[in-house]
C-alpha cells in the first residue's frame, strides 16, 4: 500500500436519503429561482470587474515590508486612447509607450562566483517568469532628503550602484524631490515629472508620514506593475520609505552605516521584485542580523530580474 500506514483505514459512510418527489410546478419555481440567482451573480461580477482598477497592495510584514501595486488592463471604466505603436487601446492616464526603450538591455548583470537558489519573486507572470523592470530603459529615481540623517544621504546612492551592478539595470538620479510618500501614489504624474512614468521615489521619512513604518519596521518598498490586454506584467515605478529617526539612532552604533546600507539594499530588493526568504543567510530574510550585504541567493535573484523582456509597449 502506498504512503504511510496509520493503523486501520476507516472509511466514513455517508447516508443519502431518497430523493423527494417534486411537482412540475415546484420544479419550475426552483428552476426560475436558480436562473434569477445566476443572473444576479453574473451582473454583480460584471459590475465589480467594471469598477476595479487597482489591485490591493501585496504586503508581507515581518520586520520589513514588501509590496507591489498592480494595475492590469483593461479592467477599467477609464477613458482610453488608441496608441498605434502598441496597437492596443491604452488608458488615458498612462504615458506614451516606449520612452527611452532600447532594442536590447542597457547593461549586463555582474558575474557571480557563487550562485544560489535561495531567492523568491514577489510577482510572477502566467508563464512563471518573474515580473521586473525593463532592462532596456533606464530606471529614474528621485530622493526626498529633507529628513535624511546627517551624512547618510550618500548611502542611498551607494546602494543604488550595488543594485545596478547586480541587475544590469541602468539607474539615473533625477535629483531631490519634495514629493511625500503615499500609499496611493499615482505612477503617472505628468504635472510633476513630465509625460513619462513617475520615477522611483525614495523617501527619508517618519512613521507619521508613512504609517507602514510604525512599530519595529524600519523600511518599506514596492513597485507598480502594468500589463495590457492580458499580456505580461512589468514594473513601471515604485517607492521606498526609510524611517529616518530609527536609522539616525542606528548610525550612532559602530556598524550603523553598514546596517543602514543593509536596510536600503533589502528594500531595493523588494522594489526590484524580490520576496522575503526563509534563509537567514540572505539579505532578503525578514530580519537583518549581521549586515553583510547581498548574499549569493539575493544576487542570483537580482540577476534574473535584470534579464526580463524589453517593453516598448509600456
């Protein structure tokens, strides 16, 4: 017998009472009721599908927060505009497609001496491929440094360079911004950033301004992905929030700068598309122990995220 044996296998006997006789009139009444219920359910599903535009943010809060916004087209009643380049109807609140998109990746991930399968992805496409940023266009980012601890501003740019080497993604710093973190940040803000996807927003902030930082959480990060007509998803922008008061205290410790850097790298890992893992050796473990930087699993996952497809349609 296959499988473990746990003594006698008892089968639960189910008693089925004989069917009750129903008159033709009663049968017709039940049939009409079932039809009406089915029509009501279908109408409700259609209404929900027509109104839902933003999927809920996917979060995992274990010491740090990971998340993605997702917007999948065309589950929307928003007006659309026809874009010849993409050949599909696009929502009116998206920028023209393909800005700065090249025919091939702009960079190549740095080679690893040791690889590992100890990584997970936040979002997968229907074919099992990970959702990431297009490697064929630069990823612009801005930083709100208003509350950055003294001498800590460079830590963000250093971490960005590390992620750029690991993924091959080209990052471009667009300077400082006054934009505040928001749980409902619009990925397209033409008045603020021009006719393109909004840049990645990195904020030195507080739990009062970013409630997800309350308690022991010291950083949060995530990205917004889009897809059109059921096609593959890609991230188009994101946000990263750092608890400035907590990090300021950490910087007073001897290894404070290394710890703060590990926090930023961890959240950038979420932004790029990595999920938490159960392996405490990896930086994507939910808690940071010894701040040793990116481990083999982190690097292997980031390398794969840097080799997603180009997206001239986004």
